[in-house]
């Protein structure tokens, strides 16, 4: 998961010197953070150090990361007329630092370690654009979706095209596979996902999926899993709210799955960490196509020793 560096002393040392957005926009440092994380943990793959939201800047959004409130959009979308200031992303030059991060990460790792690029999914990015930041219920987003359906589909289509170009550019820069994160789509039920989200997620994924493996991850509502699989992805991410074996059966055993240890388990004692890790492995039952991972990102305050315990337990089988 993306937060793989935040609990490490090496990451905190870098963050004492630069702000988060500056770090994302400095490929040398972003690559150093991820390379150090891979070397410290001994994991099997590296996801680039970046964030979902810098892609919104070339779409006309004024983005800031604040120490207390996290990401803030200073000019959110609130009416259909606001879409007039959302340009089409015809090239990715304005986020070229991400492609430079991909290339630097790829160059700094052994060839046996695949590099994963990523992007936010259209719904999650649209939610930030409308809410002006994070939200507990995503009420403004759903209100806009229901009240202004045509404008909603217009916004989602623009974002989907931007995500598609962004993912392909990361593959061109040296990523071997890519992932999209629909971090907040779990606030929707299946019917609304099918109507308002699925076609746009499918469009965002299609071009990259024709080139390389794609991981499609959403969190918060296991009832959406069949629809995620329908939208696309050779790998479907499972969060911890569903048993891995049941989730895999739901999306189909013709797909690989990624997941799904509850990240809060890593705050427990080491014996609990080992036991719960083995339970996930038991549910996978040795079936080919399971990528062991957390069911969402690493939580603040997670002991490094517990992360290492998970990795060692997985390696032992």
C-alpha cells in the first residue's frame, strides 16, 4: 500500500526537511524514500512514492497539503458551471515529475523488483474536487451526482481520460504494472456505482490494461466487488471487510486478488500479527494469484517490527 514509508525513521528524516507536496514533486527524494523502504522491508515489489491528488493541478484545481487538515482544494466544483474551468488533460507534462519518479525508482532497484505506478480512480478524485478535501460521508459529492447527472458524467469522463493518460505515461516511464485506488467509493451502493461510476472506471483502466497488469482497488463496501471486476483489472484489491476466500469467489478465480490483512492488526502484539497473517494465507489456500497485502494503508504509529513480522510470516508460508 502507498503509505509504506510513513512509519519508517528514514521517511520521517526526509519529511523534516521538505513538505509533503514538495517531496512528491522531487523525483530524486521520492525515489529515495521508496528504495529505502524496499531495502528496509525486503518486499517483493515497489509502489512509487507519490499521491493521488497532484494529477488535479493540471485539471485546474488549487491544491494544498496542510499539516492539520491534509489535502485542501481551494477552488472546488460546486455547480455545473464550474466545469468550464476544468480543462482536458491532453498531455502529462505538468505531472512529469511523477514519470521522473517512476524512472528513478526503476533505475535504483534490482530488476527483479517490479515497480508499480498508480492513480486515483475517477470517483475518488471527483470527490476531492467537489468536497474540497476529505469527508466522512461525501455528502456534497453524492448531492452533485444526483442533482446534476449530466455535469457529473462530464466531470467523471474528463477525469477518467486524464487518469488513463497518466497511467499509460507511467508504464512508458518504466512501471511494470499500475494500480488505481478508489478510496472513497464505498459510500455508494451497487446501483449507484453501476450508474454513476462503473463506465468511467472502465474507461480509466482500459488503455493501461491493454499494456500491462492493472490492480483495481476500492474500499469500504464488499457489495461492490462484482462491479469492480466488471469495470476491469487483472487483479482486484480486497479490503479487510470481506474474508479473502469469499471475496475471491465473488470476483472470480480467473482474477488475481490483493489483500487483505486489517492494518489495525499491525498495532497488536507480534503473536496476534503472526496469527492473523496466517489466517489470511489459509483463506488463500495456496491458490495461484494471491498477492499478500494489507486491506488498506499502514496506520500511523505502526511498529516497524510488526511490518517485518508480517513479511517474514508470509515468506514462511
